[in-house]
C-alpha cells in the first residue's frame, strides 16, 4: 500500500466511523493531492479488496 493509499484509507475509515462520507473536496484538502491521484488510489484499494462501496447503505466497507 502506498503512502497516498494508506492516507486515503485512514481518512475514509476515520470519517466513516462518524457516519460521514468525505467529499472529493475533503479528500483533496486533507491529502494535498489532485482528484486524479485520489481516484487512482481508491481504485487500487478497491481492486485489492481492501475497500468496498455498499451501494444500498451508501457507505464504505473496510477489510
């Protein structure tokens, strides 16, 4: 897991504990990276099944 992937994972995990899904603007501000880098990191996490999106509940699921 790269540093950016780890950072995005932790942000999503910590914010989801309080029932809040961060917006792309939140992620850009907290990581200091562009939308393209963040999307790539999330795709990588999802491809390794460390992170999944529950469409019904509209929340992240973590490994």
